[in-house]
């Protein structure tokens, strides 16, 4: 009886040993720490989805930053408007979404050094009577909720004249359908939307010129410093320029 028991025990032990020693290996195959990027993957060419894969300038730069930090990048897709809160709550480690540095946002998160320039532009239907920023007075303007284009145009043209959509692409549909007369959005997504949709044009006058940077939780200065060091290296060795050139052709 004793012998049987000890045999069973030995077998059980062996089973557990095999199972227990395999489990950690299968859940984290390369043992790397995961670093989470909060973004809104509807902002080409900075972030977009191709099938299930996340692509774009920000995704590629973040992948390189993660490598520098010895970590694996995980992209978490959400509404643009939720990114800063998500960073503050620590649900993601940083926010990267063609995000403009503004004084208001600086009260909520820290920003790394800037890695790109953005320009707010105005998209209209071809042949529109809107030719300049002044012509926007009293017109219906479509924007993406919580973006600088949204915030500034509400200030400049009145909240009642601005319709905020959760995606830039939805603002474009509204423009084509005549629900709004113009869309104010960042220049590179604007170019992508105009290329994908016939009958739209971008006004020559620029609405605002801005810096894009990565948002990090106020308390996490260690990560801020590490990302800044990585950005400095990736800028100096030409990686960032190369990534941007992969998506944006020089004019
Ligand atoms: N640059 C704009 C902002 O930060 C828009 C960014 C975005 O829509 N992803 O508000």
C-alpha cells in the first residue's frame, strides 16, 4: 500500500513538474517585458490597421524605442479622446498618436521631446466657396473629437458650428455628404483622406503648426527619460528620418 501511494505521489510530482516548468516558458516566450502604447489607429500614416496588424510612423518608431528599452511593444487601440486618461491611469505606458503638445495637455501628462511636426489644415469639397480661413465663419466644420483641430476651431468659430466625430474618416464622410462644409485635421491624414476620396481638396492656408510628442504619466519620469534617450539615439543615427521617409514622400 505504501509503495502504491509513493508511486502515485511520484507520478503526480512528475506531472506537476512537467506542467509547471512549461507554463512560464509558453506564456512569455522571449521573456521580454511588455511596454504598452495607447493610440488611435485611424490616423494614417502615423497609425492605421492593415488587417490585424498595426502600422505607421508612430508604430515603427515605438517599436524601435521598445527595442532600445529591451521591451516588447504592445499596441492598444482606443478613441483618441481616451489616450491621455489611459496614460494617467497607467493602463498604457505611453500615448503616441500624432499627439500635439499643448499647454493644457502638459498639465495632465509629460511629453517627450518632439519627433515630428504636424500642421492643421482645412479640407473642403472641390469648388467650395471656402477659399480661406475667414470663409469658415458661420460654416459647419467637422473635426475629430478631442484633437487640437477640434479644440481650436470651437474657440475660433464657435462650438455651435463644429461637429466632432470620433474618427477623422467619419468627418470626411460627413463632408462628402454635405453634413459639414469643411474638415479641420492634421495634414498627413488629410492628404491620405484626399487621396482615398475623389472630389476633395486641401486649402493652401495652414490653420496651425504643431509639435508631435509622446505622452507619459507625470509620475513616471524614469520612463520619460528612457524614451527621450532612445529618441535622441534614433534621431542621431537616422532611424527616425528613415521611418518617416518610408511613409511620407518628400515634397
Ligand atoms: N495632432 C492632433 C492632436 O493631437 C490629432 C491627433 C490624432 O487625431 N491622432 O490633437
